[in-house]
C-alpha cells in the first residue's frame, strides 16, 4: 500500500462512513479526484477500474474487512453495511502491520548510533501502529559500544558542511598529536568507523583515522572544497581501509581446503574474486587487489584452511605470522639461576 492508495481509502471511508443515502461510483470518483488534486495538482484522476479495485480491497479480510452494501437500483449506490464502521477503527490492515513490524525489527539494529537517536521514539510509534511490540527479531553486527562513537555525529556533520576539524589523535603505541583534517568520507569496516581526509598542513595524500583512537575534536569554522575522488574505485582496489596511492594492485592466489573453500566461495573476500575447481577438497581462488594489512588479517582467519601461492611477499608475511602464532603456544624454559 502506498500513500496514494491510503489517501484514496480515506476519502472513500469518509464518504461511506455514517452515510445513509449511499454514493454512486461517479460521485466517489469525483470526491477522490478532488482529494488527489489538492495534494497533486498535476495528477490525473482515478479510473473506474481502480475505484472498483479499491472497494474490493476495503471489503477484503487482508485490508479492513468492512462489508459493503450496494443497492439494486440504478444508479447503484454504495455504502457500508454497518454505517458506523470506519477504517480508522481497526488501524492498519493486517499485511501492512506485518510489513511495518518487519521494518521496525530492521531499524532496531541501528537506533543505537548517535546520529540516529531519533529512531527510538519513531520505532515506538511505528510499533504502536503495527500493534506488535513483541521485541526485536533481527540483529546486525553494529558496534554501538565502540570507543569514540560520540565523535561520529560531529565528524559526519563536518563532512556534510565541508568544515576543517582539528583532531587530537593517539595511534597505537605512540604519543597523541593534532591533525588539522579536511574530512571527506566516513566508512564502517569490521564494526569500526573510519574517517578519510587530508591534512591541511601536509600534502601527503589521504589520511585514515579510526574514531576509537580520537581523543578530542575541535571545530574551526574553516571550510574547504571537496576534491574529486571516486570513492567507489578507491575501495574497489582494496580490502578494508588502507589504500596506498603509490602501490599497484596485484594478483593474489591461494588454495582453500575443506569447509573453508565453501565459505570463501559463498562470501567472496573481494569483488574481483574468482574461483577454480582443483579437486574434491580443494578450490583455487584469485583476487586482484593491493596487498594491505586488512588483506593479511582476512587471510589469517582461514589460516588452517588455506595456502597462499602468490605474491611472494604475502606468502612470506603469512608464514611469519604463523610462526609468531605458534611461538605463543611454545612453553618458555627459564634458565637456572
């Protein structure tokens, strides 16, 4: 049901509710045309076929199940069998309530984000209309407890208004520093939010800052012109968020075994992924991406189910990580005093 249809139903209901005389099809069409013209001046009127369909739907169980009465005279007069009935007595039709509740379940997953605080009241109102407050039935992996989540809304506002921000930032294992940033883009990856922009004082390309390492944000009222960056292409070259401009995409090739091969096949690691059958237990996968930290971390998730074939640097790095992982489980022998 769209808003046009609901408006038509309301006009028909207004005519037939508490009507003892009844209405002809022509009279109903005229009233509906007047109502539609008020909202949509350039809109054509309703067809006779559409009006008959609307009347049948209002009489059906899937909608309001209001019994219609029509006379045997000419012209035929339409009215409610019970003139006291109205579509507003029973609320939304059953199937529409189900669709609305499904939307509520979906929105529940996002209402914790700071820029969507208004959703809480809106969802409650929608659930009242849907007459189903049974709770949430679906959940997404939203990390609403991420450190620094309170900075998401001011950064988003700065991206929209093209305002320079001074960001006090603390990288892991390093001292905090101030970054005078032109924020261009926000992206969520691996349940964490990242801001992409350029340092006003340095001409060294795109900086990527994770909001959980931001200590404080200062507004400047200084504005900038956004550069022409194809962000879709920017992220098509990589997995994750790290894209070094001077680095080229490479062919990444690896074998996958057992259950892992099915998981990688059904949930591709990258849009460039291709799969080749090797044998009943082995698939060969190829990607065309820039090898970065996120790619290495992604492949490590399947460490016991894959063998990386190329490029050589990625193979050696993966082997070194595997050695470090094994060392974590190697008992340390203390030397005697």
